[in-house]
């Protein structure tokens, strides 16, 4: 197996091929497009390397990596999407400080050869559509809130034309938001797998429509093996900060993974500390042990995520009768 590290940017793919048997490396830069991926595979073929012999390691970078990842999977390559923080820490463990596109591609190739990360399993079409709809709905909601903020800040000296423009923007964005919300609900209702996940998640006290929709999309696109994996992906695992007698910092959440999902989970977790027996019991226990309020809320977020994984994995609705741990 050959390991191909790819550093992704908007316009190009910096690639480095590593042969672990002799340590030889070959680098190439191609456009970040399907045509660029095809040209890269032709170069591999010229060196006698079939797509099935390539293990490609990439970092998910917004949406820029998606064209290449899908094209490589369709060509029968093994593709792994690795956490950027893990790759950076691996580079630091090797004493590598250079931060160039080519150096990053080399780190990814070496990381793949050393760690053998699991293959990325592309989500099905329904999950991809849901993820896109949710991203668009959230973007429109942010735009709408900004327009509402402008309306609140506009004073008596705001020209009528400006005030009218802001109001028209609010009305337009509200219609867009309502339409997207209906499309999201209809899309979930039409897909049995997504519908089952959403309905199970909504049985958990503290989980509302937005959390259920986002968690349905996440659990449909990522094959997590355990609740701990899901919590780690979301950056909700505490990191110890202690070394000898000189460093004794408080544990903090790792905060790796998608920040927007952590923001989304914060208020539902706070609600769950009052209305969900499992989250409430954990929250009170931690406060009684002298943990800070923020630390206890972080644990509540993690517990809520564990419950989300539990109902979807077991395919059974939430029950207050579950043993409280």
C-alpha cells in the first residue's frame, strides 16, 4: 500500500506519495477539481500504482476537500479524513515545525503510514442533502438575525429608505428560513432512516428539533462506533492539564471538531440539567463535588451526546428508567 498525503486548498491539491517500503517520496500539485484528480491518478498509473493500492489521507477543510474525496473514492482509492489537530500533533511529535503545503502533505502521508486511519465511508444521498439544507438554513438564520440587529440599532435619524430596505430584507429572509425549514422537515419525513433517527432523538428531554435534525445528519454521515467516539469528535472530551508539581490546570474540553455543533448543544444541555433525569443527576453530582459551573455544563453536553448516540444505536426511545450513572 502506498500513502498519498493531500493538502487541500481552494484552487489546488498539494500531494506527496510515500512508499513505506523504501521511504521514497514523489510530490505533485494538481488543480482541486475532478480533472485534477484524474491527472493525478494518471501519474500514479504511470508509476505502476493502481487506485486500489493508494491510501489517501486528507484533512476535511470546509467543502474544499469534497470534490477530491468523492472522486478518489469513486476511483476505488482508500480515503481517510483525519482530524487536523491530530495531524498537527503528530507533526510536533516528530519535531517538524515547517508549515508549508508540501510539508503538510508529507506529514499526512507519514501519519497515514504510521497510524493507518480508518477509511472514510461516504454518506448516502439523503444524508448529504439534509446536511446541505441544514447548512443553508443556519446561514439564512444568521443573516436574518443580523438584519434584525440592524433594525434594533436604527434610530430616529435612519433614512426611511434604509429602514424600508432593512424591513424588506427581514421579510425576505424570514420567508427563506420558513421555506428551508419546511424542506428540511419534508426531507426527513420522506427518508425512513433519517425519520427514525429524528423521532428517537426527540424522545430525549432537552433535545429539540434543531439538535435532532443536526444529530440525525451527523449520525447518518459518520459511522461512530461508540458514544465516546461521538463525544470526542464533537470536542466534548476533557483534556487533563497536569505535569509534575508545577502544572496543575483544570481539565478543559478539547474543542476539536465542529464548533457550530458545540454551540448548538450548549443551551439544550442547560435545559437538560433541569428536565432530563440523567443529565440532572450528573450535573448535581459534579456541582456537589466542587466542580465549576462551566465544567458541569460541559459534562452535561457530553452526557446529552451520549444519550443521543444511545437511542439511535439501540433504536429504542429514551426512558427515564435507564440506570443513572
